[in-house]
């Protein structure tokens, strides 16, 4: 965790992810809170742009999107938070979405791709706090919560 919030997975969390089955479909819930101003490392080419966190995240989407598509990823749902109905009032998210992958190996292929590694610096500069939660998709039967 950075001094502001959760940006990248810890080694332990990533090791747990890698220990789970890699050949089954997964959905990844993403909750994103932007920095007001993007925070690039000193000397990074995008630091001079003076981008907002939201603008840097848009750049991350542009540059990582082709890799996401190549590994078979897709966006299942995207939304903008309006109100915290149940949960801590101090947690607010600028963007939420669910990304699906045909299997966990596709996610691992994406995050280890050299071009993705270049693109992720925009995400790191953009994000004040985030959550990335892996889910196994379940069948939907009727209109029930259970």
C-alpha cells in the first residue's frame, strides 16, 4: 500500500492470485479513485503534460486496451458511483468496472507483457486508491440473489 492508498498488489496477494486455478474464467472487480493530479515518477515523459489522474487513467486505457483485447479480456459492466448505500462513508470511487478474462492465465499474460509494463505507469500515476478483486463467475438462475 502506498501512503495514499492501494495501487498495486502486494507480493503476497499476487502469489495468492497465481496459486488459484489458471484455466478457469475470472471476473475482476475494479474500484478506482483518481489522484487530482497524476503523479508520475521524476523524469517520466508524461510528467510534463500536467494531466489529471482521470486523464492519466484514460491514457492507461488507450495503451493497455489492445493487450487486454489480445488476451481475450472484455468489459462486462462499467459504472460511476452515485452514493455509498452500505459501507464506509469515506470510501468514494470515481470509476467501477468488471473485466472478464477467459482464464486467469490471460490476466497473467497481460500484466507480464512488456508493452503493458510500459502502459501501467499511467495507471500508477492516475490512481489514489483502488481495489482489484478476483471472482469466479457463477451461473445466474432466475432473478434471485442466492
